[in-house]
C-alpha cells in the first residue's frame, strides 16, 4: 500500500489507512538492524567464513551487505518479502555468495 505526499497531508485521509501503512513498514534503522541480526544468526555465515576469522566490517550495498574479515569478503543478498495479508515487517530471506579472498 502506498500513500502519496498529497494524500498524507490531506485532512480527509483515513486514520485506518495511515495505521495500516505504518504497521507494514519499519523505520530504516530498525529494518537494517533486523537484516544484520538475521545474517549474524544464520549458520551459513560461519560455514562460509569459518569460525576463526572474525568479522572486521559490515557494509550496506544495493544488493544487501558485504562482510569483511581479515582474509575474506562475503556478499550476502537480502530479500525482504512482504505479505499483503499480514501486518508488520516483511520476512527476510538471505542468499550467501561465495567468499572471495581479500586483496591486501
């Protein structure tokens, strides 16, 4: 559901429509936090990078996140799937790409 700027500031807009819109989206900082938590809690992260190479940095990009360790870089693709029949934040699906050795 989209609410355009004109509609948002119109006195005639239904409060139910605004509440419904708010219930479907998280503020960007909370959404990003949910995505990073999902990545860090996924066992595929350790499978891809190993447990002896700690994470040095996580960068957001257009496809998801790039994770840097001392020896590797790993791209994680993030897909947020929204169910039109359910309120609240979307379901997060992750795809872990092949890690690549870092060039020092």
